[in-house]
C-alpha cells in the first residue's frame, strides 16, 4: 500500500466521532449523488449513493470528504480541502479498507489533485468502524443501503 504520511493521518482522522447527516446533493457535472453521512467540526463525509456495489462478498462505495481547514499533503507546499476515496466495507466485522484516494486542493473535489494513494486487495489495511465515529457512520449507511442480491 502506498500512502503518504498526511494521507495516513487523514485516514486516522476519519475515526473522529460525528453525528449522522441528512443532506443529499447531486453533482451536475458527474451525476454523482452524495449523501451526507457524518459531520464533525473538522470534516463532513458523504457517500455516493449510486456507487454502492458488492465486490467479492463485501460492499464497496465512493466517499467524498470535505475538511474545514486545509490538510497538509506529502508534497511540500501542497495542501488539500477534500478527498474522494474508494472504500471496501466489511459489514460483519465492522471494518473499512481503503482501495483508492485522491486529495484535491479545493473543497468538493475541485482544484488540482495534490496526492494519490492506492491499495490492492491482498495488501489493503483494514481499520475498525466503531459506533458513533465517521467510519462507523459510513459503514452503517453503506451496509443499510446495500443493493439486494
């Protein structure tokens, strides 16, 4: 897995507690439908409702996160205000693994991509999705919204 230090920090920061959100927005340019799922003083996390699929017996979904303050990127003098990630969700074991991450200089996935990370299935790191955390709220939403079949 290839993660820069600041992306590792961003993943850990996702575990911050946050209540469930209720807003649903659509990106006119891409057709993505973003459901606000968790919000803290530092970030808001959204699930792309049209991206939830089953892969190898687990769920997968795209997640957008907007940060209240710029986060430092691995490259000097670069920072980001939003990320788009592809997460794998293990509902039974309440854990989340990151497959891909793109960090954008602006909010709502706007601006330059200032950092990237990817992981293959065999070396993906799993993090716990505890109740009343951002990861927990993401997992609960995706697992409850899973397509039938």
